């Protein structure tokens, strides 16, 4: 998902893309339907030395706080940041009483003291950031030897028949959507990152994620290609046709094949 090569992404120039989407439009669906990562995902991240007991971790593009909430079990101290007010509002509601700190800010504008964190995470979001501006800031925010974890998990439309059919339907209503056609791959790391960080670990695996018709429809609605970029008329038509497609092709409960990919980096000495 998220093919960001070339000069334009989803019809926007590259620099416009970073702020083109108002995720607040779908924060309710995002909060309800995007907490889908399996236990293996979080266990893998912890095994790579992220979110360990007492570790201070910053989660960029935190959305509704899915990653921090699920990683709390390992004892880390988490801060989540996101540019969307709606996402941060939902994150605070869902994480009440957990001790997670959430701040509304663009990743590039985070203003915290040097050495505030032992690790930084970015899940399903790094392509939205201006690496040239962000990377020096991450270098400053992290302690010596601090880690950066960049992650993806996306459905496989060429391997999973239902995912492919649903993806083609989104493209019918939003042909400019480039967040489609995902295939198994390594996480892309911009050259600017490699100037200040070394890759220490790469890993990927397939996982079948369980859904109902409604939760899969909700997951699709909370992606970049639908609620945050379609007109109200397009969205209503897509919702009608998507539910009809699911009623025709899917049982009430099913799984969708996804691929999870990790890249763990360490701050250069």
C-alpha cells in the first residue's frame, strides 16, 4: 500500500501530500476498526528492543493511539503525536487512565528537549513525513544509541481474492488512489534517514487478520482511499456497493491476508 514514487501521490504534488488528508473525517471509524494488529506484531516489536520496561518511546503519526495502547503491556512509557485533532481526541478517549501522553503536532514540529526518548516508532505513516526536516529532529530527540522503528502492515490484494475485489471497488470511485496494489516488500527507508541512522534489523511475515463484514467495511472506510478523500456522494455510493459486494462474496466472519514488515534502525554514534 502507499506507492509514493514519482512527482504526485493521489493527485497531489509530493509536498502537498503530507497535509492533504484530514483524518479527523474518519476518526470515529479509525478508532473502532483499525485496532487490528495481531499479538505477533507487538511481540516482534518488543523482541527488537522497542517498548521495553522503562523505555521512553515516541510514536509518530499515532492516529488513535493503537500502537502505544497495545505496547504498554511491555512496560514502556509512551508519547503519541499526530497532526489530526480528531485522531488525538479519539486517542485520549481510548487511552484514558493508561498514562500515555498525546500531543497534537506535525511530526516535523515536535518541540521537546534533546534526549527525551530512547526510541521512536512510526507505523503506517512514514511516507507522510518530510524526512529532510524530521530526521535531524529525531537525531536530537533520541539518546545516544536510540532506536527508530518503521513499520507497515497491509492487505495483499493479489493473494487475497476478497481484498482484491474490495480494492478494485475503491478504485472505481477513486481512481487517483495510490494506496493500492501492495505486495510483500521491505519497508522503504529514505536516504535522509540513513545519513543519521544504521539499519540493524529487517523482518516481515504474513498474517491472517480476522474480520466480520462490518469490521472489514469499517477498516476500508478508515483508509486514505475512501472517507478522507472521496466526496460525500462518492462515499455513499461506495459504501452501498461495498456492503453489497461483501454480502455476495463473504461469509459473516472471515480473514484477510496481510503482510507485516519492520525496519529497526539505530542512531549513529
